[in-house]
C-alpha cells in the first residue's frame, strides 16, 4: 500500500477525526479511502448516465421508425427461433 501525505484545513481534519471517534471509521485512512471509493462510484455513474443520454439523443435524431411494434417483435422472434433459444 502506498503512503500519501495530504494537508487539510483544520475544519476538515476535525470532521474526519470526529467520524473516527464516533466509530464510523477505524482511522483517517479508512475515511479517506471510503471517500475516494464513493467519489469513484459517483463519477462512474455520471459517465454511464452521460453515455445513456448520448444514446438517447442519437435515437431521437434518428427519427421515428416506419415499423410497427408487431413487426419488431416478429423479427425478434425469427432471430430467436433461428438461434434455437426460444423457450415455449
């Protein structure tokens, strides 16, 4: 495990130390690790949401399909039957 030295203002260090005292974290390192993990997860979710928004925008720009829902399901059924993966 690597060591990193970080300087923080006193209010932030007081906050971290309070979380450790309350038993929420075993150490300041655990708190910072959890903070980094949560930030990473949040950013990954933001990237996934942005990718989804881009796909949605592209689908809107492509226009309305002339095919009916029944046509689409019929094609899907044909594909599934050809693969031999249809149950029922």
